[in-house]
C-alpha cells in the first residue's frame, strides 16, 4: 500500500465520502449499519473517564515553580482573555448561522440525561452538583464536572505530598495509566474509517443531503470565527506595540505553512520559537516561556471550534441550552486547553467529552470526526499564530520586544533553551520591572 494511503486523516475522509454516497444510494436501509458506528462511539466513550482523570491528576501533580511572577501573569492574562473571547464569539456565530440545524436528532438525547437535567432547580443547585458525594458514582455515570473537580483536588494534594516526601510513586502510577489509555485510544482509532463510514451512511440514508450542507456550515462557522479572532489579535498587537502590521504576513509564512500542513502545534513549535525571536524580535526568555505555555494554554482555535461543536450538537438534537449550560460549555471548552484539563486523545475524545458533560446527543459526532482534518487546519493556524501575538504583547509590556529585529535592521539567532537559565532570567526581569 502506498504510504499516502496509510494516512489516517485520508482514510477517514475517504470513508466519510463513501459513507455519504452509500447512504444516499441505499436510503433508509443504511440504518442497519448504525450499530457498528455506535460501537465505535462507545469504544471512545469508555476511555473518557480514566483518560480525563489521569490527565488532570498528572498535570496538576507534576506542577513546579511559583509561576515566574509578572511574566506569567501577563501571559496567562492574554491567553485566558482571548480564550474567553473565542468561546463567546463561537456561541454568537453558532447562534446566528445555526450550523447544526440541518440535521434533526430531536429524539437522540438520553432520557436519563433529560430527567437529571429536569431535576436542577437553579444555578445554586447546579453549582452544588459540581461536587459529587461519591466519586465512584460520578465515574459510573460519566458525570464529568465532578470528576474533573475531584481530579484537580487530588492532583493538588498529590503535588503537596510529593513536595514534602519526594515520593512520586502515585504520580508515576497515574502517568502510566494515562499512557496506557492513550494506547487504547490509538487502537480504537484504527477502526475509525469503518466507524465513520457506518455513522455517515446512516446519517445520509436517514437524513439526506443536508448532511453535506451541515458539514460545510460547521466548517464555515469555524473559519469565520478564526478570521475574526485573527483580525482582533492583529488589531490589539498594533494598538499595543505600534508596529506595522503589514509586515506580519511575510514573517509568519513559515510557521503558518507548517501549521496547516501538519495540523500540529507541537510539530510547529520549533519554527514558532525561531520566528518569534529572529523575525519578530521577542527576547528569548519571553519566547521560551510564553510559547511553551502556549502549547497547552494558547489553543484559541480549539476553544472556538469546541464551543461550535457544543452548539452544533445541541442544534442537531434540537436541544435548547439555557444560560448556565452555555456558560458551562464555554468553561469546558476553555479548560480543555489550559494544561490541567487537556484530553490528548484527539478530537473524537474531546467531542464525546463535551457531549457527555453537557448531556447532548452523540449521533452527529461522526460527521464532525469526518471533517475534523479541515477543522484541525483552522484550529492549528489560529493556535500557533495566536501564540506569537501573545508573545509580542508580553514582550512589549516587559520591554523585551526588539523593534529593530521586527523592522529588519538587526539580526539575532535563536540559542539553545536552558530551563534553569530561563527561570533565572525571568526572575531578574520580574524584579527589574
């Protein structure tokens, strides 16, 4: 088999197209394949609880350092601020364009979820329900918010225990669980083309051609949001730094091309680091810290996309979201990208996590998985370039943005990253500021 045919994204995309065509040809008979797609979705679902628990516990349990002062505050301020803007914008775009309205799964919500939602009497009770009296009960029903809160507290307590005793046995145990569950998910994703084929065959056979238009509406909503936030980033950078924004496209070309061809922020990171230092003029201490934090916290494209996913699933199931649920959806979309609540199993796990947490129907998830390669291009494009803009804002506030480098009258070279030296430089910069 040629190497290109082994590409998972290509296989899933081909399976999606074949599934839609097959469903349109055979019609309602394609519903007989739905059980295969359901098995694929369930295989992903069963890994969510152990993956989220282990990811949160490992991330919080392994945290070290004091946050490096004002540099960290500035970084987190901009990243969280733009993430909130992305979430709110996604809600607004989805409310106007209604990307999921073309597919009606009004009967797709689990009756138990509807019943539990009906028992909520107000925002106070909703907040109380964020904490479970029995974590094993929350795990058995995949009630994600209590699980996250328990895992955060457990991770913080574990972090304190490790600092006092130096014993990392429990942390290593959860780290190994995380790696094993990730391996499980990789096994499940080997059958993703089959699962997606069956899911979309059922969708197109029972719903019709609106499957295609809904996918385009979903991608279009994501693209519009990406362009709006990109324009907002450029505007803020221009107003804050006074630098000529017309020079940015040429400077960001290399990292943009790698981002959209690999759809991986991690793969693009070395280029982003080199661009920030050698072409933008961000000092190496600021670039090292801000861009490394951005790998987990600076996922503005992902926040935007995940909130659109929430709205898409709700609209496809004809589910009306109240204000509290919308805010919770925004919070989960943001928390998924803040390092402590990262679900590193890929988009299918994230989509199922959001659907499970908010009680949304799962039927349309297969359609979203099928077009996720395209959505991934949009997400990664905004993630990596957004991180560069944040690094510019932080460097400007810290007086560590070299305008001569930006204007092309001076050249610098990226040096090797020494974490201890980086921490010392940041602490000195904090003290001098």
